[in-house]
C-alpha cells in the first residue's frame, strides 16, 4: 500500500508529458489514490502539472487538486479556462468546490459558476459561498443522507440506496420532519438490525449533536473532538438541516491550527512554509524581529542608565545575556503551559492559587539555578558579594518572568483576545527588558554603585 | 446540545453525593454524554469522583473514565478493587481496556484480567497488551466487522447485523479469505446498493489501505490523514486481519503530538499541564533552564575574553542582549519553519538552494534591522564607527543564526533524530553564545581594541 514518489517515477512521468503520451499517463492515474497524484503534481513544475490537469479527465484530477498547497493550486487554476475549472468542480463535493471558488477572484468565480452544467450542484455551491470561511457554514458540505421520520425501515433502505450514490461516506443518516427540521439521527447499525416494517420514528435517536451555520470552526472542532463525532449535521437559524461536516475536514483544521500556534510561538505571523518565496517569508518574520530589536534597544537604554556600574562592577554587564535568557525562557515556559491549558479548558482554581503556585515553582527553579551561579562564582573566583547579588537578582527576575508569562495570557483570555499572541517573541522581548532593568536595579540597591 | 458545566450543577452533584442519592445521580448520568460526565468527574475531588464511579453502573462511567486526564484516572483506579476495574473494562472497547491495563502496575493488571468475566473479551485485551504503545498494534481495537469473500450480499447483511451488535461504528467492512487474510474492503454504500444475490467477491474493493501491527503511530496518523481514512485495518506479519484503528484515536494522537512539539519548542520536556504538581512541572522545566544557564555562563566567559573593550567601547556591552535576542529569534524562526517542513514532508530542493535562500532572507532582514540600528545610533549620538560596527556584526550574526537554525534540524533529521529537539532553548542557547562571540570578534577586527 505504501506509495513512494521516487525520482525515477517523477522522471518517467515528466518523460510521458513531453511525449504527450496521454494513454499511459491516464493509466498511471487510474492506479493511484488522489493523494498520491497530488504528490506527483507537486513534484512537477507548473506547466507540467497544468498539462496533466488539462489532459486527464476531471474525475481523476479534481480531488488531487484539493490536496495541493494553496499557492500551487492557484497557479494551476490561473492556467485553466473557466470551463476547465467548472469541469473539475463538477466532480468535487460541494464543500471543496466552494473552497476552490473562494480562492478565485470574484469575476472569475462567477464565470466558472456559469459554466457548471449541473444546475443543482451549482446552486448548492453558490449557497455555500454565503458563509464565512471560519464558521460551520464555511466548513460544511451539502452531501448527506436524510430520511423522513414517517418512513419505514424498508422505504428508508431504498431511499438511502438512491441518496447514497451521491455521498462518498454515509456516516449517520439524519432524520427530519416534513419541514426539513432536524429531528435526530439514525445509526446505520440500528437501521440494519431493525425489522423492515419498523417506522423510522420508532428507531431513530432523537438526541443528536449539531451545530448551526454560524458556529465558529474552533467550536465545531472542539465539539467533534470531545464527543468523538465523525460527522455533525449543520442547521440554519430555523433549525432546518442544511449540511454536514465530516471529521476529515476537522482533522485538517486541527492540524492547521496547531501549526499556526506553533508558528506564532516561534515568532512567525501568517502561515508560511519553507518553500515559500523570500518576500513572503520576510513578511512573516521581519515584524517580530523588529519587535525584538526594539526590545534590545530598550535594554541598551536601560543599561546606559546604570553606566556608573561599569567602573566598579563591569562583571554585571557580562551577565546580561544570561539574565535575559533566563527571563525569556521562564516566560516562554509559563506562557506555553497556560496557553495550552486555556485552549484545553483545564486551567482550574483561583488566580490566587495560581499566583502561589507560580511563585513556589519559580523559587525552586530560581534557587537551584542560583546555586549553580554561586558555584560558578566560586570556581572562577568572583567577589562573593557580587556573585550573591547576581544569584539573588536572577531569582527575582525568574519569579517576575514566571508571573508575566502566566498572567498576561490569562488577562488576554479574559478580555477575549487569543492568548497565543502572548507566547514567543512578545513575552521574550518584554521579559528581556524588565529582567535586565530588575537585575541592575537590585544590584544597585545591594552593591550601591 | 451545548452542555455547560456550571458551578451550580457541580454543587448540586456534590450535594447528591453527600446525601448518597444514587437514584438522582444515576438519572443525571443517563441524560449526559460520557464526555460531559468526564467533565463533571474532573470538577469533583478524588473521593467524590471515586464514589460516582463505584456507585453508578460501569456502563455509564467506563467511557467517561477514558476521557479523564491520565493522572486523575490513575488516582481513581487506585481506589477501586480489581473486580470493580474489571467491571469497567468489560464495558470498554478492547483498545481502551488495554490502555487502562497498561496504566496499572503489572501485578494489579493481572488481577484485573482474572476478574474479567467475558473470556473472549479478556483474551482479546491480553492479545493487545503485547504491542508497543507507539505502534499500530498499540492503537488498534479488536472490534470490527469482517466478511468472507465467498458470501453473498444477503448472507453478508445478516452476518453484519450479528457482528455489528458489538461494534459501535461500522465504517468499512473488511473482506477476508478462508485463512483470515485481508483481501479488501466493502463499502457499506456498495453493499446497500447491490442486489442481494451478488457475491461479495463481485463487489468488494480489492485495494485497501492497511498497516501492520508494527507500523509506528506516526506513520499510521500520516497515512490516515493523507488518504482521509476514517478507519484502517491492521494485519499481522502474515497478512491476517487482527484489528482496526479508528480516526477518533488518531485525532487525539495528532493533538497530543502537536502539544508535545509545542512544549518542546517552549522548553518543556515531558507532557505536563498547568494543574500538575510543582514537582512534575519542575522536572519538566528545570533541565532546560539549566541548559540556558550554562549558555549564559558561556557568554560571561566569552565577554571576559573581550574585557579590554570595556575601556574604549563599553557601549558594545550594552548591545549584548540585543545581539543575543536577534540570534535567538532568527534561529527559532528558521528552525520552526524547517521542523514543520520536515514533518509535513515539503522541504524540497537541494541543500545548496536552501543555503542560498536562507542567506538571501537573512540579508534582507539583517539590512532592514541594521538600518534601524543606524537610525538609533544617529538619534542618540553614538560614534558612527561604533554604530556601523554594531549594525554589520548584527547582520553577520543574523545570517549565522539562520544557517544554524536551518541546518541543525536538517542534519538531525538525516541522522534519524527527531529534529524538533533542535527548536526552542537548544537553538536559542547555542545561538546566544555563538552570536555574542561573533559580535565581539567582528567588533574587535573593525574597531581594533
């Protein structure tokens, strides 16, 4: 089962493209899963990939198109005519079709829609375009199997055979009343183990999880994950069944969100990849570096204020990177734990408890690290008073950094701001500045320069 | 559908526990999903939670137990007798049952197994215990629906009705030969739209994705995600069907892995949560802080080597936190992008291309940041030569840090080591030291102190 895209295979396909051997290429595609075809497309250049998409039947390439990186897909679509895009879209489920149309410029999207031959498919897609991408409406597909509560098991089985032709995976069967209001669901298993003359109203499960078209994607993912759902029906404001969301889209969503959080923590805004252009990468990275630079210049300014220490205690200036690193690392650790806790909804207890805990934790870490600093001082023969001053002020910096790292995300969260922005460069930079200030301020108090 | 655990509800349940009102508690549970019951359990203390698990029927609590944080579940299990745990396990799917047994001490697990009344269930669970937790064998469940290639559609439908009683979600039906070798799969849809007298061998899909018991969890997740699978069969070394893995377990796995990567990048080893004990949090955090401390002490040592600069260019020492921050931030950005690219298998092109790209990117960022440093120098009236030296050496530090951040993960990956360990504190610390050394070395070359 393991498909592996070898250099040889890529070369062979490139050769077939040059030779224009459509028959052989088509044969290749017949034996591969669309996800594998997508891998092949990505190994080709735009011209070659476009050739394949244009030449092969849409049935074989449409799903593969959906698996491509967005940028690459857009480049291919640019080379296709509205009619050619419409042909691909005819083969796609409504949710994927709507995603493709959303990626096109307004006017071009309209041209493509007018080229779709299947009126009912086009109507469904247009309906989906109304919804915000970050809502259940933006995630759902129109393909689903629904039955009336008034049918019998036998009628239902027959109807399902018809409806299921259009639906790749059946999952649940949704039960509606005469006005299309969602009443419940029917598990395939229950249907299959029930006598044929039972009425659906006797066997359907009236308790059904659902979301409305306006539910945010984040909440959809949370509900589906919490209740281990593989599909969830979507209703409109009046409770009428309008679509369903399947778990494969949610898996992709969860992964994308995790990657975004990870990038945010690493100081990368907007979703970029290693192979994006230098301009795109710069746009995502430079702003955070500028933030860091301002932090660094802030430290310069602070140290200039403690310039008199240069004369008697220059050693203090050798320790500033250590202090900044400690403040940064502790802050990032604390914020990462809290941000994850908030995301998973398992930050319990009062703010006071948390304060006591963070201080306790910082004391243990700070004292352990302080002992190492003192040992270092003894080994290199630093003046004991200076070493003690460094160790003590480092301890206070660590406590301070832990509190900032813990409470800034909590406060942001309470104000309805995504706490994840408080991780990474933001917390590191502010902790650098405050840490260095605190370090010199305490040193000055003790050493009296 | 939205269940929300209010303070009032928690209090009410605590009250019912104190009053020993089993009937009312049982009623509560009947109306809730197990994931909601798990939320309630986590809002209680161990004694209260244990009381609920002991008092209510296992049918109602077993699935909720699986949703709890591992630590909390272990605490509850400690308070249960082997017989009580066995009762919970009887209600669980084999994969969850095996997970629970894996959490128990060896001897206790054996006692529990001997208390399981359903022999065949116990046997299946024991069989699962043989597999490593990080493999398909460790993830799979024994519950599945399988049919023989020699049956007819009608026979198959009857058999499925029997087998499906034990299986919560049917997904695919797996087709085997007489020796139980996996031959293919049968989609429920195909089965339902086929005439009753067709033979299974006429309608089954011989191409089926599968994994073997020894496939690593990571690869299982990748395959299921790539091919949008909702379940995948697992075969043993001889190709015989032994279990299946469902997507809900993979969703949990993907989320856990993303959290681990995120924590690793933040300098937190082992999976901890905001509500873990101070000792556990310290164990996860202190080692990385010690690493950072050694890095800081390394910087102290390096700066002592450039002590003579103190006399004429003390300003350089004010800039060390800025240099360290830039080196750290750039390194973290570069490594995060590469680590994600490696995980998603989309780092293409040669090492040489990547080298050129990183240098180009660093030049753009470094020059932009250098201009800001020069502006700062002009505003505060620094000697121009010093400002230029700082800007130039910062540029070189940025290039250097980007290269380290990019190539260390690539090298680790080529050697089969998880590149994620190169993110976070590791890269920050080494970049701090090298960055500061480079900064002073170049300054010395130019300014000649």
